[in-house]
């Protein structure tokens, strides 16, 4: 099925609605669909930048760029075959050839507008003197959790060139392979989320250990957060120097904090990361993702990032209103939608795009793809998304 869409300019209408204090962008669309051949995207004027970068800047684009979190792996049969041959996640994510192959699997099949590096937010830990592994069926395991000032004192500054040269090499290859037809994305973990892993000893349900440290020995936690802040700033710069055209910061667990604690233990460190990167890479788009961020939404733009990625628990139109019009948004289709019918998937895509408006929107899921998602539904998601026209 291929679709074309006609719409009117939003700018004057949005300005009027904002002045009235009721900003819920909706597009009046005429939809013309034909069933049959593959989607043929209309030719547009040549541009030197991938669509995703243009959209983040606020340039006029014909459709929203689209990529999916965790699009490399998990649900793809081709990735599962690699897992059978290389059962260790760390081996898959620390071998240049495997990183490139896995990163390009969805690109070769679906041609997303963002090709994200296959890696993990915990990848820098060994270089900081924090041993870890990812155990199948259990997830990340930190062998010696950090609980005291002495523990934190043993944490080293991260030197990406020394400890993760395969990341830089993989990014350079990806840039060459993708050839600017899509944006190559890097990513890092945010200071608080990384601190949570190493204090808890892995994944957590109630976050009692990190909160015990925060509320009984805050100076120890702040010391650890400063080390992660400096190290992740350097890691983002390293990724950008080696080909990443945008970097997503995952602060998945910051939303376990109350607003007042977020302002102490996460927000200032996120802002410092952004400020540090801006000094050397002022034009590098930075995306912030924090799952379950509805209660903290207005605080996220204070970090200075270019894009806030919304999860599906926030209505896109309401998220737009709460964030303001200056910042780009990403998301926010429920990953469970991809288990629905093709018609249902199409309707949710259209609804999300309409609510986001025709400017500064990256279409994505509100979280990563779920294991078991039918590949044909992922293909349909991309087909509909790339066939959309403002």
C-alpha cells in the first residue's frame, strides 16, 4: 500500500492556538492510498544532511524521519542466528565486525532514517574499573557493586580511545556504509542511570540501594555522578569524532526519582554533559530518553538537549504543549501496537504524526521493540511511516 497526503500550513494555526492557551496540533489531511507495489518516495531537492538532522533543526521536511529503539536485534531472525553462533552479548557488542553487521541488519531490510550503533550503555564500565557482564535471562550483573566512598574512589576516568576502540571503528564503517542516506546514531547512559546499575549491582525493582546511598550519603553518590558525567561527556565527543551524527542519552531510571530528587541527582549532571559536549560539538543533536517521564516532562528541556523522546504513556499533543515548541520530540508509539493488525498500526502512526505536527518530530516507538514482534509488522510500520507526506 502506498499513500500520499495533502495538508495545510500549520504555523499560523499553531500560533493562534498557543495564544489561546490550548495547543493541540491536529492536521486536516486528505489521504489517497493505492494498494499494490512498494512505496515510492517522491523526489525532493538534494540535501547534504540526512532527513533526521534536518527535522531536528526545524527545517521544512516532507515527512517525519523514522527509526526504532532497539531496532538492531531482538525481534529479527537474522540477529537470532548471530546469537546462536555468538551467545555472549559482550562478544557481539565488542567485536567490530559483529557490531557493524548487527547495526546494519535493520538498515538493509527497512531503510530507517536513523542507524543506531549496536552496543550497550554499560560498555564503558570495564574502562572505569567496574567489571560487569550481561547474563542471558538475568541481564546486567555488576560483580562488585559500589556502596562506599572507598568503592567510588577506585572508579577511573573513562578513556574511550584506550578502552573501546571498536566503537570508533564501527561508527566509521557505519558512516561509510550508510553513506549519509540516514543519520548514524550513537548513544550513552546518563550518569544517574549508570550509577543506579553499579550501586544496585544490576537491574532493580525498588532501587533501594541507590536511594539509600542518595539519602544517607549523598556526597558519595555525587562523587560517583561527577565521574560518570565527565566520562560520558568524553564518550559522546569520541562517538561524534568517529562518525556519530546524533547521540541519544538514556536516563531510563531517573524517573524513579521524585521531582525534587531528580533536580539534585540527575538534572544538573545531564545539563553538565550537554554543556560540555556543546563546547566541542555545538551542532551535534542530543536526544534524551527517560521512560515513564510524564511526571518530569517540563524539567527535561532544562538539560539543554535538542530532542526529548516521549514514551507512550504521554499523549503526543499534550507532550508537545508541555515541552514547548522550540524543542524537537521523538516517539511515541506503544511497542505493543506492533502486535496489532496492519490497519491498527497505520492508524496509530497517523494519529501520532498528526498530534506531533509537521515540524521537529522524529517518529519512533515510546520504548524498544519487544521480543517476538512480527517482522512483517515492523516492515509495515516503516512502509506507512515513509509513505506519509505532510
